[in-house]
């Protein structure tokens, strides 16, 4: 054991440890898998990454392996560590004899600080494999400069069609932080889009236009017509945001998109029409949907999006009548059934006097998902009517008997924040709301002016026993800085420590750094060697941010920092065997798919078991423990993504164990499943599904899988929908 304490022999010791564990397994553990030697090397890579080892010698052993898979996985792991000590090793692998290894090297090189775009250009001129050239160009976009953007624009005209999308994505990365403009280039790619290039290039063109700092108003109408008629729904959805011309032709195109066959496009069109205050098409669409023959079971969140868009716009009296009709119809649909009485027959009594014939009431057993959507639509129409009347009345009882209280709080907030006496009503709503509703109320405080009532709400939330409410209160306190906030945050550390609320403590550390509370430096130093990885990373980051402030005042304050303590990242303490690094791929070899049963339908996720080994293993472990069962989708934005994985259904849950992101080469396209990065830049239990192409997130989040079936179900999800159960399936 004494030999293993030497840092120079770390790699060999880890390999010996992995080999010992492998030899202790049954003979058939690695049946139908790669060779045992490869598995041992992959286990060693996982351990090096877990330990945060930045020494060159252990990594050189894996980069010189005979297995191309080992070399590739080693490069991806080094990219996740992003140590400048590995820059030379990664650069040397740009000339590896295997194309997949060169591709991984280009991806990793683009993630590292100090990378030189000139090295990538030099390698691109010698490269013959198209996939590797694509990775090299994307890497140039991450590490390049304005001069590189000019070079890429010149290469675009002569590049092969398959390489053009990568050039556009790289240009989008270069344009985003530097606001580089080139109107001539925009005209070039717009004309090319009209000529219908391949789908990958059409996506890239729309992405470049969406992220560009140029004015989109001069875009020709021919482009908009071609874009909104594209055969891919994700392209049509992205094109809605590019229509910035408010002329009659442009408004007619957006109004026509309300009848698109894809619900995501319909939602985007409704939002855009609301932003430009063009309410007539929305009212017309609602009148058609809630006409004489309402198809209740086919109602979707596009009707809800239309109502939300109308909430921020003034309405005419005739339009108000349509909203009243929607409210009455949905209210009748949600009403509980009553025992029918035999009516007394009155001769010549004439037809009933009701102007609106109420439909048959619906019970939760009939269709739970349809009931939730109807409840949301009912509350949205109630919020519009309450806003018009200037008081909260209908939103207090909307949604039906099964409607959650935090959803009522959501709709009441939408009415209150436009009121002249908003802060008084917000305080009253906060006192009457439950924990999840109070978290929503805190989020609205940022839009209110400074007042005594606002400060009282924040201080009351800081003293709460609910850790999720306290975390939200800390973040709002940092943003709003109420009177006495500095001492309140310092005192909160002792309370959170006594309650063992580690998520609150980690959030406090971030607050200390944001507010430059140098008096907390000694406290942060004590946690620099904490056995809990989340607290250690949070304290280290806070110390790093305070370093410049402390350096100026250290002579007066007598404060010193041992920088070496921040650099040491020991392995985290594992509470259970299930949390330990997975050295046996066979533990989850039979499960490469997960079927999610929700109240809105089913969808199938296929895991990336090779590119995100450890993250997939932990995700499957949570499924086996039924961790996701009964959870809601707390974050739903049908134009971007949906989020889940929070047992509190608030979005502020922080688990006791956090992990380093497992960045890989999988793109964040429509249907991609990834992990939400939380406290101290670490992954927890929260996950998301992208509902649009997000190339700006490529190489920034852990992508663990992709939705292979049931993508349409995701657009039917509402905030009230829950996960019924999750079934693990073998490879299909």
C-alpha cells in the first residue's frame, strides 16, 4: 500500500485496483462485451477522472493504449477535467491514426483553455475524413477570435455541403459573445436557404440567424414563406422567432402557423402574436376551438399558450365575450357530477334560456390528462377575466377539485403583478400559500420596487424550515439586497449547519462570493477540504472569487489563503455502495432504454451507455429506486425544453450527493436528454429533454440519451402532469 501513496505511481495503482475487482467477478460478467483488458483500462479512466488527477503520466498510459475506445474515452474524460496540463497530450492526438480518436481529440481540444485555433486550422488542411473536419471546425468556433470568423465566412462558399453546417455553428459560437456582424454574409446564407439545401444546413442557417446580433427585419418575405413551409417542424418552430417584421404579410404568416400540424409550432406562433399585440388571430382560433362542438380530449397546450399570450394584451368587448365563453365551458366541464333529478314536465314551457349549453361534466377517471389541460385553460381564462375586472376572484377557485394549490398561486401572480397595489396582494398571497407557492411568490419580488413589505417577505423566507424555500430566498436576497441582508446571511450559516441542510450551505457560499463578504473567508477555508464534494466545490469557487478582494485587504484584516487547499480535490465520500464508481459495465448492460409512463402518455428514452457511462448508471439506479415516480415536470417551456427530477416539484431540490458533469460529443438536438447542472457546476438528479435544437449547449451539459419514441407526448405535458412509473428495457 505504501507504493500507492506516490503520485507518480497513481496510474499503475488504479489499474491494479481495477484488475483486482475484475478478477473477483464471475467468468461470464463480460459476456458479449469487449475484452477484459479494455474494461480494466476503462475502469482506470473512470477512477482517474473521479479523483481529478491532472498528472500527465497516468493519462499518457491510456492515450498510448492499443484500444481506440480507451484512447477515445480518455480524451473525453480529459475534456471534462479541462486541465491546461493536458493541452499538449490532447494536441498530439489530433494526428492519431484512428479517425474516431482524432474526432474526440478535436472535441476535447475545443473545450480547453489556452487552445490555439491555428493548430486546428493546420490539422484541418491535412484531414481527409469529413467527420473529423466537422469536429475541428466546431472546435475553432469555441476557441477562435473575430479573425477566425472572417476566415470561416470565406471558407463557407467553397466548403462541401456536408461541412457547411459545422461552419455555421462555429460562426454562431463566435458571434454570440463578440457581436460580430456581416450583412453581406447574411444575405448569402438567406439566398442559399431559399434554394433548399440539406436539412442539416437549413438547421444551421436558422440557428445562425437566431443567435446573430443583426437586425432580422430586412429578411425577405420569400425566406419567411420558405422557412415556415419547411418539412421539419423544428425548423418551422425556430423560424417563428425570426419574423420581426410586423407588416400584414408577416402577421398573416404567423396567424397561419396557428393551424400548423406540429403543436410546438402552434405554441411558438401564439407567443409571437402575443408579443406583437396581434390578438385577433388568437381570439379567432379560440372561438373555433371552443365552438359548438368542442373536442375535449384533443385539447392541447397550444390553446393554453394562446390564452397566456392574451393575458398581457388589452381586449375589446367582443373578445372578452369569447374568453367568458371559454371560462364557462371549461368550468362546466370540470364541475363534479350531480345526481340527476327527473324534471317536472311543464306543457309549452319553451326551450331553455341558457345561451351556452354546458357540456357533460368530466371526472378524473374519464381522462386525467385531459382534465388537467382543461383545468389549466380554465385558470388562464379566469386570470384574463380577473385582470379585466381588476380583482382576484375567479382564479381562487379555478381548475377544478383536483387542481394543485401552487398552480392557483401561479395564475393569481399573473393577475397581481399587473395591479397598482401589487406588493400588498403579494404579501397576502405569500402568507396564505404553501411552500411551493411561496417559492413562486419570491420569484415575483424581483419585479417589485423596494419596500418594507418586500424586505419582510424575504427575511421571513430566510427563517423558514423548508430548505427549498430558503435557497430561493438566498438567491433573491443576493439580487435585491434588502436592509440587513449581510448579517442575515452570515447568521443563516449556523442555523443551516444545525439542521444539516447542505444544499442551503452550498448556496450560502455562492452568496458570500457574490456579495464579497470577506468576513466569511475563514469559514470557507474550513470547508475547502470538506468530504462532501458539493460543499467542497462551492467553498473553493467562493474562495477563488474572493481572492482578489482579500488580497487588497489582507494587510488590514490579517486574512491569508492557502491556495493549495483549493487545488486539492479528493475523491468524494460515498454513502452507499450504489454511489461508488461503476467498474462493471455489466451492471447496467441489459438496460439501454427506459419507458416513461406519464399522465399525458408514454415516451421512450434510449441511453448513451458508451458516451455517458457513469451518468447513465446513476440515472438507472434512480429509476430502480423509483425515485422519479409521482414527480411532476416542474419546468415546461414547449419552445425549448421540459424539466423533471425534483421530488419537491419546485426546481430547487439539491441532493446530498453531486457529481462532475460527464461532457460528451452528443449534440443537444430536439429530443436530447441531459442532466441539469446545478450547485457548484455539478450534476444532481434533475434532468431535461430538449424540444428544440440547442447547439449553444453542445459540449456544456451531460447528454445521457435521446427520445426515440413519443416525442409528441412531450408537447402535451402541462405543469400538473406526473410520472406514473418508469420501466427499464433491454436493447431493442
